[in-house]
């Protein structure tokens, strides 16, 4: 099954959830839990970034992200909660020889230590990216390591925060260039009645090694439902890059997804 079929199936599933009598609309607090990267509940997210146009080239790209998240409670070794998240990308990129390549990208893992659980939640932890790409056009060919940091402020009216990740290559294919990148994802989610919300969550991406970057700004909407102990959350958010440097970086992207939060 290719990424178009997988995204289509997720959309159809979300629509079926919307109309099913077995599901109830979620409260603002439940919508916040589903959108909060520091929520201490297991989750599985299916998210897709489709970029129909890039700067300086006639091409498109796509990244289907499969994201399981597992919370880990405090223990005798580590006295604070942890949030372990994996990102498994299935990516499509132009082939230098013509056409496109679709396959597995580089696997990213991070482990966030939740340091503050007050009005403002703060988490920091290590991350690693493994060179698992099935084609050179889909990954860096390098092992990378770095840090991730998250800050979140939540009320019934809104969810504000940011996720920042920095990483640098330390091993891998000697023929591939050194990598160093920084991403910053400021997010604002504003709750409406009936589980609906407005969102802006563009991820600013900086290639610190080569100087290219792009800064997207998004405006979209989503809706959360409750089924048993699971929160379902479907959304779509068009994003446009308001500043950029370098060829091949996204000009316009459609970000959509289905998040499922379990047990809390």
C-alpha cells in the first residue's frame, strides 16, 4: 500500500468516526490531551506532509509519518516521567536520474524527561536519528544525535508551546556530507465548541551545515472525538513558507493527520 492509499484510508476512517453513534464529541481538555506532545498517555499518530511545490524546482515531495508514543513512569533510576517517541517516515523524493523514489526514510527516536508539570510543562531529552533510508534520496546516510526540548502551556481555551530539536551527525557513510540541523515547531491550538479547534503548527527547519532554511506558517482546523477511553483527533493544515533560502525546500505544504490517544 503506497502513501496515498494509507492517507486516504486514514481520512475515510476519521470520517466514519465522525458519524458513528458510538463516538461522542471531545471536551476542550480532551482535545488538548490529544494535541499535547507532553501528555502522559500512549498514542499513535498517522501524519502526512504533502508538498506539491518547492522553491527552485518543478517537483513535489511527501512524508507519511507513523508516530507511536509511549510514556514511562518515574522509577528508582529516573525520578521523573519520560515520553518515548519514534517517528517512522515513508518518504517520496525526486530521483536525480528522473522520476521519484518512495520508501523508508531515516528513523528518529527521542526520549523526553518531563521536568515540570505545573502551569507550564517542560521536557528535555536526547534524540537519535538512524540511517534507515532505503534510497540515498530519502535520507542522509548518517547517524545523528542531539537534543529535543518541549514547552507547553495549556488552558481550556488554548494550547501553546514549542518543540525544538537539534542534531549533528557523528558516524555513517563517509561519502555523504556532514549534517547538522535545527527544527523549531511553535504551535498554537485554539479550542472551539464541540471538540473543534483552529491550529497553526508549522515546523521551521534550518540546515546549519549548508545554510538553507524554510519557515512555514500554517492555518488549519481539526476535531476531536471520544470513543471509550480513546481520543480520536483528525486535522488538516495548509502551510506556506514565508521565508526561505536554498533550492528544493517546500513552498506550500498540506499537513493532515489522525492522532489516537489511548487510556487517559
